[in-house]
C-alpha cells in the first residue's frame, strides 16, 4: 500500500500475501499502516492498520520474536524541515536531531535516509554534512532544492544550489554503497501530466545525471 495520492509508491499486496501463506503456521505476521492510506487487508495476520503510531511500530519491531531478515530503519528528515507543520510538532529537522537519533540506539540497523533536497532547505553544506553523518547513511534521495524550509522550489540536478559532484564524492569517501534514487523531480515543459514529481522525462534526466556523476567521481 501507500499514500492515497501517490500510487507509484504502492506495493502489490499479493506479494505480501504470498509470504504470509508460505510461512503460515511458522510465523505470525502483524499488518500495520497509517490510517487514511491505502493498505489492502491480508489474510491470516494480526490486523493493526490505522491502530499504531510510529512509537508503537518501533516497539513492535523491537519485541518481535522472529524476522525474515534484518530490518534497517532509515529515517527521512521532516519535509519540509520545520519545527511544526499543520499543528504537529516535528523533530527530524536538523543535523543535530539526526546525530541524536543514531546516539539513542547505536546500531547499524538505526540509520539515515539522506535526502539531499530536504537537507539543502535546512541551509547546511551538503558534502560536509554527508561526511559528518558518514557511516549512518544507508539510503540516499539524490535531488536538489533551492530556498528555505518555509519557501523552497525543487530544482533539476544541474540547476540548484548544491555541489552535486561534491556530494557524490563525499558519499564515496564515507563508503556509501546502498540504494540511491532521485525520488521526485520537476516536470519538463511539454511533458504529459502524471503523478506530480514522478513524470518520466524528468526522471530519465535525473537518472542520467546521477549515472554521469557516478562515472565522473569513480576513483582512478
């Protein structure tokens, strides 16, 4: 499932059901999901959809007696990185907040999703921040944005304030070897309407730019 207005991020519930069926009688699964999002019900599980907050989810995972594989939690910064949004307090809006996060539970499974665009709207130096958070970065959203947390615009990779080549070099320096994606991108002029932030031509440009930086920064 996923957010109701972003179908491109939905997961096929049939794949989950196959896993549940395969381990029936050996593992008991718990299904969770935020209320208001799209999460098709699974059979043979404890249904807690819309009944758990983030703290309760972490507690469930911590006390789980069985797991198919090691699960790494990679925290994405609040987007936009404001101290409050729509009347709700937010805490993952600064580099110091992420340093506190990894100190609270010093484990390789407690990691960071480094979203360049969101960190850029915090007003920080991106390559320096990558080196600062270093080994805790396990997932990267490689995109850019200009402005502040209160007023920003997402940019193409070659048209924003961030030294993207410097960011890629910093990721190599800290030994990052995890997944990387452009996440969402601006829409090109003349491109057909689609899911906002996920239209094809902008994503093709983004992937090409990322591949070019990977080649250009490769150690010689």
